[in-house]
C-alpha cells in the first residue's frame, strides 16, 4: 500500500510499503482524509526518534474486521491500551504503560491508504458532520480535555499562548464554556478569528523589555510549541495559578524549567494531551465550533510530501491530505 514514511529527522518520502500484519480482531479502515498537526511536524524533526508512518487525525471508512462497523464513516481514539493492567482497570487506558499510539508510537499511522484500530477505538461520524469537520475530532477532543482536568469556574480568566490550530480550538472551547479568553499570538489573521468568537487578543512581542509589566492570569494554556512560549507562560501565570501545557518538543528544543519560580509561586503544572472523541463529535454535530475556517490548504495524497513542507511554514493553519 502507499504511505508517507519518515526515515529520520527531515526525511519524508511517499512510497509503497508492505501491507502490515494487522492485529487479529482489529478493524481495517480506508483513510479518506488526514490532517497534519504539530505533533506530526515534530515527529518529522526527530521527536521520539520516530521512523515509520505518521498521522493520527483522520476520517475513513471501515473496510473489514468489524461487522457492525463495515461501511461506516469513523474517526479513531489513537491510544491502544492493553485493557487489563491496573491503569486500564482504573479507566485510564490513554496512560496504559503497554499502549501503542496511532502514528506516534509502535503503530502505523493515518498517512497511508489503510490503518488498523480495535473496534472499540472507533467512533461513527454523525451524518451532520462532514469529512473536513470530522478530521478535527481528535484536536477538538484534546482541547476539551482541559475541562476534564482543570476546574474552570464560569467567567474564569484564561490566557492562551499560541494562535496555531490547537490554540484556536482551545479558545473556542473555553469561550463556549463561559471563560473570559485572552489569546496571544503572532498572526493578525488568526487573532481576527479569535476576536470574532469573543476573545480579546494581543500580539506577541519578539522580545519584551526588561522592565515590562504584563497582566498575569490564574489560568494559562501554553500552545506555542516553543521554548520561548513556555518561558512566557511561566511569566504570565499568577502565584498559585495553573499552567496547562499542550506543547510537545523535539529533543533539541526542550525548554528549561525555572523550578524555583514554580516552587516559590506555588504554580500547578498540568500536562494535557488527548481527550474523549464522543463529546468532540457531539460538539461538531451541533455546529458550535468553526473548524473549516482553520483549513489553509487541501492536498491530494500524491502531494503528501509537499503538504508536510507547506504545513511546516510559519503561520500555517491546518493542511489536509485527501486520499479519495
């Protein structure tokens, strides 16, 4: 089958690969549409020492392996857990120590003609949700995960750093939750979107003066993917505030942690990763999120290498790869 293969940092190629030995009992999904996210770009730069087929944001049609799902349009939970360990029994399969992760760790991803997942990982897409909306289910779930982890009371004052795809989805989700959202970013066209949704915005300065006085917030979401964004987040959270980390980093760009600041100001650090797909699909079906406006480019699978180069350009929003 055809797939986009990462051979090492900066080495991507569209190629023919042998059909994997799909695990028994799993459903085979024909991929229709896949989205490139920042984690994919980090993998291509060397994050986790990844080699193989990336991709975890997808919508596809079940082709075989599950009678109840064959012919259905689906999206997928990307973490495949063992289901029997203590962590899984506690309902935390996303943190199973034996898990594999679609397109990230020990499981071929969605930038291929076919992928495999257990039937329990697949969620049918409501008819009201288009492919281009459904492909956002996984990042929308990641945005919603913040509300599962942190108690944000009505009217909570939240600063989001980063006006990329995830930062803009987090802004929409938290606005719907009733938060007062302030978004800092570097791209006016993106900040215009946030203001239209009801957020206030500011342009990130390339370098703050040493004596700059800036507002500090009880809740800060870091979604820049940069070491400088992490430092900014730490500077903008109030004492006893909560800093929610959404970024992942390639090994050569890991930020330094000012642990003294965290201890002295008693800051809570929350790592935030994947979320539940069911609530994300329901929110998309209700039409309460603007996701089509976050799509910058659509490319056919034959141009997947170009799509990755395009997605890596500064200021780019979502780039989609269509298979059919």
